[in-house]
C-alpha cells in the first residue's frame, strides 16, 4: 500500500499505519501536537470529542519529526499538495488509486489502515532477546484501546479479540512449564487400551 502511494498521500498513509488514528484526526493534526521528547501525538479532535495522547514507535517519531521539522506550531502537520487541509472524503480517490496500483482486491478504505495498526499491535512481532532467542511481543488490549481512543477494551475485543487468541497461544507455548515428557514408544501399550 505504501509503495503504491505518492507524495503527501504517502505521508498520510504512513501516519495512519503508525498511529491507528482516524482520517479526521490526522487531517486536523498540527505541528504543536507532536511531542518529540516523549514520542506522542496530542489528538485534539477525536470522534468522542475527548482529546488523547497517542504513543508512537521509533518509526512514528521519525516520521512526525521529519514532517514537523522547522515548521510553526499552528501549521497543519499533513497537507495536500496544494497546501490545503485534507477535507472530508479527500482520501477516497487516492486510496482507490493506491489499491488499484497495489492490486488490492477488493479495494480497502482508509479506515482499514486503522484496523491494520490495531491488528498488528495485538498480534505482536518477533523481537530478539539478549540471549539471541526470539519472542513475540504484543500490546495488551487495554493499551491498544487507549491509543485508539476507546474508553475500555470492548470495541477492541469485538473487532480484534480473535487475534489476541494467537497471542495467548504463543505466550503459553513460550512460557508454560516443560516437564521433559516425550511421545510414547510405539511398543508400549496404554493402560486404557489394556482393559
């Protein structure tokens, strides 16, 4: 998807994938809303009319650092090529074009980028530990819910709960005790079978 986009729309897509923010939240974001010291975005205009802080990954900090460098605080963070604000539905056409270029069928909406962010946060990613081994690290449902602007985990569980089951499965398979039990030798007869 990212490779199928261009210029200012590419930055908008990247911002959505790195934050899980809604289109309207990104369209009204100002330079002053990015805090590079702690790595957050201040979302002032949300669907619930409650402001929140979205915590960013290192990639997110780098993106918003680049977008805000040397610009006045009251300027819009993300603008169209002509410098204007992204208006309602201005994302639909470039999104459809990107889906066509990327051969994404059926085409997805901009809101799907929010779902992609949440899905990947819940499923987690492999990270290398100090001993060289790998483990899957996933964000707890409540953390994802807060970053998305939900008061509790109900919406996250409703839409992404099935993904957290894979996290639970991986956690059990990684952390549950091991007893050295090996499969039975074929020559042995089970007690249940001997009755």
